[in-house]
C-alpha cells in the first residue's frame, strides 16, 4: 500500500517567493495533519482537517500560511512571501477513523528559503 | 513551556543492550501517549501507543505509563544498530480516531554502537 505521498521532496525558493506543498493522504483516511520540523523547535503542529473540513489551525502562522483540502485525495500548504525562517521540513500525516489509529507520516518536503 | 518533555536528549547504548527513554507531560489533559521513531531522511513512524497505566510490550519494545505523574517511558531490549534513530514521544487529549492532534516532544537521539 502506498503511504502518504508528499511532493516535492525538496523545494528551494528565494526570499519573498511563494511555495506550495502537496500531500496525498492514504486512501480511506479521514484526517490530514500538517507539521513542521526544525532542529530548534522540533515537530510543531500546524493544522488539520477531518473529512476535508478544517478543524484546528492553531499552529499556523496567520499572515502567510494557508492550508486547503479541496478533495479527499489531496491537501496543500501554501506559504506566501517565504522567509528564511520558514526553512524546515514540512510533514503531512493522515489517520483513519477509529480508536488507536496513529497518524501516519509522509517523508516530508524540505523547504529551503534562500 | 514545552508541554511534552523528553530525556535524555541523546543516548548511546552498545548493541544488545537496553535503551531507556523518558517522557513527561506537563498538561493533565494529555492522557494518551504514542512513541514514534524517525530515521534520517524519513518521516516519523509510529512504534506503539499506550493509554492505560502499566506496561505494554510489543516485541523488543516495552512502554510504561504512570498516569498520576504523566510519565511514560520506552525501553528497547536487545538494541540493534538499526534502532539508531530519533525517538519522539507524542501526547494527545484523545485516544484515537481522527478527532485529535498529537503534541510532540523534541526527541531523544539514540545511537546503538556495534
């Protein structure tokens, strides 16, 4: 079975440019999560969707970050006017409905803002 | 303040030895715990969950939870070089389903030396 697919694996942008990261969750999973990983901050929660509806975006920097889930097969994380401090690995995870269902992570997208 | 704290930051054990990792939550709402493992260049992979007081064993891995102190530990018996990875403790307010997000600690870097 294919796991969570994230594209691209690596993205390099210039300061001020826009970056769009893609996530394809595991088929049949009802929740999609976005996390950001850096050496200093570790794994930080950004936002999540359940059945395509936004549930909690408490971790999202409000001004330049946005996430969408237009259909059950993909979610996007968009960062406008990227800054060097946005450089991180962005991880997407999905989980199935039911007890004891661990969110399963993709391999991540490494974003480098020059 | 970090709501999920892990110790030690790094740990080195000889092949065949026992590795013990610790995690404490400062938020009493966090009653449900997961352990994840991340090898370099990959996304985190779920190892096991523990929701009840006491021990839970899965192969060479044993987790122990003390809900009164919100302390959870992970013990790896007969450690192998392939166990070398970054281990995360994660906590949530709910035990399952797609109704929860995980809050992660900063991780323990385990090195198993041949």
